[in-house]
């Protein structure tokens, strides 16, 4: 039987909790932090190795955005 839109939205709200979003954001932040540290070490060992292939600016932007979301959601929990 087909559900109406309100039932679908309420079922998604039950499935995705704020704690789950907080955990996903935290893991994403940790992964980006490790990536930035590895990129920094690789640049020290082999100069221009990372910058020639990867746009580190976008990684830094995603890192700052995820840190901001993490801090904002941590205060609400």
C-alpha cells in the first residue's frame, strides 16, 4: 500500500536521528583531517607532489565547513 508524503517524512525522521548526523559529520571531519596531515607530509617529502594533482583548497573548505557543522551540532546535543 502506498504511503502519503507525511508518513514517508515521519519514517525518515525516525530513521535519521541528530546523533547519527553528528557521528557522520565527526567521521567526515576526522577523515579530512587525516587527509590534510598526509598531504602536508607528502609535500614536505616530495615538493609539489600533492599540489600538482589535488586541489587542496577544496579539501580545506570542506574541512572548515565540517568543523563548523560539528561545533554547531555539538552545542545543540
